[in-house]
C-alpha cells in the first residue's frame, strides 16, 4: 500500500493514501482503520478515517511519531480490503422541491434540465458513504451524476432544517440536525440520521450505500407525524420503512462491541466549533465517564481529504 506518513502537531499522524475522492481509495482507508484497531497499538487514542486519509491521535508519552509510523506501516503491509464487512444499503424516502428543496430550481437551471429530470437522475444513483462528519451523523456521499454537480451557495444559510438533502459540488449530504450549511438543498427526508441515545447513533456508516426514493408531500407529512411504523403509506415510502422501523425500535444493525465488531461501529462525531465530542469516556451531555459511545471516525467540514479539511 503506497502511503505518505505526515506529522500533524505534537500528537498526530496522518496516513495519506491518495488525493482523490474514489471508492477504491476510501476502501483502503477503512481497511487500514480496521487493521490498526485489531493491532491494538499502544498509545493510540483515536483513529479518524476520511475520504483518502487516516488521522491518528496518539499519546506522545507512550509512543513517538517514528515508532507509531513504523507500526502502522507494518499493519498496512498486510491488510486485506476484501475482508471488510459487506455494505448495508439504506433507502431514504425524500420529498423534493418546494419549501423542502428550495434550491431544486437552481440545480435544474445549472444543469439545463427540468426539475423532474433532476429528481430522476438524483434518485436513480446509488451513493457510497465515504465518511461521517461536519455535524453528528452527517454523511458525505459520492456517486452524484456529473450532470448534477452544482457549486455551493456563495453565502451559507444560518439554518438548514433537519433531514435536508443537499448537493455540494460533486457530493451529496443529509443534514441530521438543524444547522448552518452552504450546500444546495433539493429535498428533505423524515429519516433520523443521528440519535445520541443509541449505542450506535447513526443508521449508516462509511462503506455503506444510500439510495434516495421520491415521495409526495403527503407521504412525507404522514411519516413525520406518525413515525416510520405507519402501515398505510404508499409503496414508494414503504421501501425505506423496514430499515427505519428496525432503527427506531432499537434492533442492532451492527455488532455492539467496537472491539469485536466491524469498523462501522467505531464512530465519533465532532462539532467543528468544538462544542462537544463523544468518545470512549463520555456520552453527549454527560459529565461522568461512560463507555457507551465508541470513539472512532468522524471529520470536520473544512476542505477535502483529511479530518480537518472538508468544505461546508
């Protein structure tokens, strides 16, 4: 595995596996994260996989940059990305346009398409989950048809509603919480993408796939009011219902033990503002140590390819 090992401050190591957003590079990143966790290298505090690099926070009292880089090289030399757990597909019922997708008309004009053609192209694609970051549970999705690539807003909105589906350049994202954001909003889903009360707070993990399914405003409002167990919804919304129902009633989607289970359960979320972080020792809003929230994964929203470099 070709990689660059870069110093990141007094207690950080960045393993750079490429400089492009491509599934094969992201697969190597996730496989390396799995291998490092399995190796249980002394001194490692946190592993943060991103698009094409891996950030490692370590305790410089326990290990040095040179020793850690040597151990990670040893792990990288024997990893097998084919042994990663198979991806899970999440169906995301989405109401497009209107107040739910105020930028749909701009995306259509930019692509020289009708709004219905934008919806068709957007919902036909299968998206790869590259990473989780920006706000807790925010998925960065690749696979947007090139015709729909659209520049971000020149001035970000101060409030983007929870569940909003946005386009930012070549990427797609879903806002799990109301937050500021500069992506073009084309629709909204009723699925909950972040629940800090759960052992695994997000329904998807890096490596999974996502497909958006158009629903009507009535279907969206019924699902939002009644919850995902509603039985009288039209078939287009029901396609995403089984996964949502399993999620809401608490059935485990992945192994609950982050040491024994696959990489997707290693999750942490970091607010860019630094307001809070949950990890191995603390749950959100909790002042006491708590082992409920494994601290793995996540990224900031400032650039492209590293934990602190994704554009919002």
